[in-house]
């Protein structure tokens, strides 16, 4: 069983249908995209620890290669997701034998340390606003802003995230809005302003136009 298959799904903390209707009402371009793509079907899944563990394993790797390493790593723990203390007790050499690079092993140990001290526990992050979550999560070695934004959208279920560094969102926005070039962050924020408070839904629909949903 993969890590993702072990990550429990949760209901979104906001109304997906309300998000869809809002986008259709406020943005003519998004109205056409929503009509083309259908219902808004984003899902929240897993704990922050599980989500970040998977994100680290899949960094800079093609899906099949990352999946093979994931299976070998989980096999060290009987096929299940390791508890933070189990991860911390696993040597870099053991991880390397499973295909995890030494650098990623250091990232996994950093993640486990933050998980063990409660810094990235779900209830702790739920009390923080989006920017505070990003600040907290990026204290884990190897985790950047983009990964933190994916955590906000696909684990914590936050409704108003617009990942301006995401290549898929930038490309889809360029095509959908007839831009000459890939939009910069300022342009994306201007276009997405009318989507508030459902910019996560707007981002999801842009991914769907090219079937490039990341997580």
C-alpha cells in the first residue's frame, strides 16, 4: 500500500459548490472553464506529517521512480507510514539502501523532528492563518513555499490559496486569459483577486484545463 492510499480523506471545511458558483458569477473566463470541467472536486487528505513526507520523497523525481523508492522506504516499517520516532531512529544508510538520497534523508529527519515536537501537528496548524502555516512548515529542511501551499490546499483544505510559483497554474492562466507571456506573480494576483475567498478553487480549475493537478 502506498503512502497516499494510507492517507485518510476528510471533508473540506468549506462549501465546494459555493466556491464553484462564486467563480462562475465573478469571472466570465472562469465561467467557461467551470462549464468545461464540471464540479469542483478537490479533496483534503492525510495529516501534515504524511503529506510532507510524501512531498519530500517525490521532489525532483518522476512518478514511477518516486513510487518505487516510497515502497522500499515504507517496507522498512512493515509497509506502514513510520511514526516520527521511527523515522528518527532510521539511519541515513538504511534510507540510502531504500533509494533515498542522503540529502532527502536529512529532510526526512528534519520533518520527523518537527512532527515529534508537535510543530506541524494538524490541530496546531489549524489555529494559524495561511501565511503563518507557510512560515511554520518551511522551517522543515527541504520544504519551500510551493510545497507549503500544496499542504494548505490538499491537506488542510484552505479555500483561498493561489500558488503563483506553480508552473501549471501560470501556463493555464496564460492560455485561458489570452496573455502573451507567462504571467508574473503580480499579474496572477490581479487576475485572481475576484476569485476571493475561493482562489484555491480557481487554481484547481486552471490545473484541470490541462489536467495537471499536482497532488
